C-alpha cells in the first residue's frame, strides 16, 4: 500500500439530487450537493487519499479533475483503464455526507490491515449502500470493472467472482448512507459534522422527534 | 474484558413488527420476528457474548430469559440495575437481521482494542441505527441508564455526557439496519445469510431490480 491512494469522486453538477426535488429547489439541490462533495473531499484527505473529481462538467474547484459526461459506469471504467494496474484506485460517491476519515481509512485498509475488518489487502473492498448500491470501492485487481446499474453491490460481487478477485466488505453505516431522499436528510442532521449539515441548518432544517420517530422539518425557506 | 460478555436481547412476542402489517399478517410477523431473533442470538454467540432474553412473555426458547412486560426503557434499566456494576452488559435489538459475529465483535471491543474502532474500552459503546435509534449498546459505566424514546442515540450521548462517561461509536451498517418496514426487507434479502433471509425466501419474497432501484416483491402468498 503506497502512502497515499488515488480516489475518484464522480460528480454531476448539471443534474444534482433529483430525488430531493420534493424538498429542495434546483439551486438548493446544487448547493447542497456541493456541500456534500466538500465533506467527502475533506474526509478523503483526512484518510490519506488523493482525490480526483470525475465530473460531467468543469467545477472550478481546486482539486484535480477529469471531465467526462458519459454515464457513471462508462466514465468510471474509462478511469480504471487510464489508471493502470500498478496501484489501487478508490471510487467514492460524492453524496456520502456522513463519511469521516476513520470510516474511509477502513475502506483504504489501513485499519483492516491491523485487524479492523480483516483481509486488508483484498483485491476489491466494497462499502455497500442501503438498497444494494456500491457507495465506495477500492480496486486493486487490474481486471475489475464496475457496473452501477441496479443492485450494483451484487453485480460487483459477481464481477469479482468471475475474475477470481478476493472481496472485503467494509461494514460502515457512514459509508452506507448516501443522501438521496428527504428521509436521508435526517441522517445528516443526526450524524453529520461538516458543510452539508451546516448547509441544512442554515436552510432552516431541523429534527422533529415529536411523535417518537425522528424526521426532518423545515422551519423556514 | 472477561472472556464472555452478557448481552440482553429485548423481545416482544406479543406485538411483533407492527410496521410490517402492510406486508405480513400477524402470524407471519411473529414467525419472521422469531427468525430474526434466532439470527441475532446466533451472531451474539459467535461473537463471544452470552445472550439473555428480556421478553414480555415466556418464549420457550433454550436461552436464559427474564420476563418483564414493562415498556422497553424501564425493563432494560431494571436489568442494568440487577446486573450490577462489576461487568459490562450489552443490549442488542432482536431485529438486527444483518448482524454477524464480526460486526458484534466490534461492539464488544475485541476488535476495537486492536485498533479497529479505537477506544476499545470506552464506558459506553453505541451502534446507532437509521433514524437516530440505538440498535446496540455496550455499557461498562455503572451509572449509565437508557432512554429509548425518540432519537435515543442523541439522548444516550447526552446521558453519557452527564455522567462523564466516554463513548465509542460502532460504525456498522449491519448493526444500523433494524428491520421495521417493507423497504428494510430488501436489506435482509441483499445481505442476510440466516433464518430471516430464508424465511423471507420461503414466504415468496425476492428482489426486484427492474427499474434500476432495488425493492422487494412477493411472488406468492
């Protein structure tokens, strides 16, 4: 394992978070998506990754970026091709607003290697998301390619099996929680500690535990 | 840390899983809840815990049990009183159908102690659930008491602060996933490997990834 590991962060500034359209208008969704991206980049940095944006259009951020407007699967696979087989590459979604350096260190394997998740040097490490998604990946096997359609976690297990690659599951609530829908905002308010949490608070969102279950409410707009 | 740690598993055979009533009839909900309980007990066993049921009525299972029909908070606090301050006590919910020995070992701290989560000997370890719940706890502090109403994770952080107890967060998707609603069944089919997954399959449930997002469907009843 080199001192730092490259991490690709796919981002679509042109069509951010459409499943939040019942809760946020387009400009708000864009700002919130940017805040989450900032949190993910900071957490990656804290975990010893070197992030690179894989973006559908230039972002103007002070981070290396590859612009590729193809669908996610094609763009990530092109990046895996370009990266070459010599060193690992992580792929971390831009909406993991609860990600911390500690959680991402487990993806990297620096914790796993000392016993945390075991198998610290598996060919592929996968942090599954709720609903069968693949929220974060670390790829060490030169032949592994992604397929983000449908239940991508199961697909990625199958891909790994087909090329005889070992797989480590990273069992993290923080990495499993991608922020797509209104109910997910509750998680950001409960467990986030960065720009996305601050953005929601500034926009008037708070927790409502009135009826015993916790949900999100907006005091003002 | 002793060789084995007592673990309390609250269970309500009389009113199982009412939020699944749109999907399962009362008898099915009871059978499914029993299957999840079996999985949790097996995983606790595999992680070196000694489970004890805290049940609202006798279960007839071959596991030590305390019968207490009071609400959850009162019953758990009575058990903490009775347990005495000399040794740790875990409280693990009966509907964590994705729990594995490895995930529960992280609660126990046997992994944390070697670097996994750090702070392996914190006064209180908490595995938060989705929506701010407290899905699993390990209590080492003699004054810590629970409050399961509302966003109990935040309440438990507050309780710990008030008694100056250190807290370790157990960041586990498997422990964060309590099975309450229809959408949660997807997680059991995706990542479960025990009696609850088998029960769902036998009852005709399967995954539907038709539209790109994964949900649960029932082929027959």
